[in-house]
C-alpha cells in the first residue's frame, strides 16, 4: 500500500481523506473496507522514512484541519523503482491493478507497457507449467496442481487483455505500449 500512496502523491500533495477516496475509487467495491486511519498510519511511516513531508495543514470550509503530505525526491525515486519492478508471477490481480492505476496517476510509467511486460512474464510461466504438465500424468496429484497453475495463468492473461482494452481507450494517441 505504501508504494501506491506514494504514487498518488506524484502529481500533487494531498491529505489522507483524498488519498483514501482515490484508492477506494480505484478498488471499487473492494475499497469499502479501506479507512482514512490506515492511510494516515501509512503516511506517518512514509514521513518517518523520509519519503513524504507534511507540507501544510489545509483549512477546510467545514471540519477539522487536515494534514497535507507531499512527496520527497526519495519518495519519487521509490515510486519509479517500484513501477519498474515486476510484481512476480504469483501476484494477486488487485496488486497488479493498483500498480496500473498508480502508473497512470503518477505519469511515471505507461500502464500499457506494464500490461505488456506482465503478459510476457505470464506467457513464460504458462509455457513452463505446460512443459511440466507434459511430464506428469494428468490424473496425478502433481498433474492436477500443474493444471490449476495453468488455468490460473490463462485467466490472468484474459484479464490482462481486458486491461489492455481499457487502458488503450484511456491512453492518448501516440503514447502506449506495443503488441508485446
């Protein structure tokens, strides 16, 4: 969650309630359990690590004053490094989705390029699983496990195609990834 929060601060400083709103919007129904307290705990940790600074307190029209946080140079470097790293073949869909949202929000990476890189990674993993499955009896326990792995990878690949369609529609012409 720390890296996503940092990415949401790339374009402009923000307060925890706004970050929570943006994260909840990105997660849809899965974001309902996210509370502002979690965000502020994360921001406090990021501040102690030197990745964000408390910039000023915003005085809202109504309600309490809100702490506004801004990204430091070290925080920006961490976001860029996080966006450049692979989430790994076993990463959950939510983690990959948040990385795509963070890439688009921050402007530090192209979501389509991330989709293409993830697709290549999953295709390699699927080929490995299929090769391993050929070496086992399909009725064996190992064969059943390998079939489950292959099916999961195929489902993730289908989801990435949906991601590609969605992010392609959002990406201005002239930008974007290749056919990968």
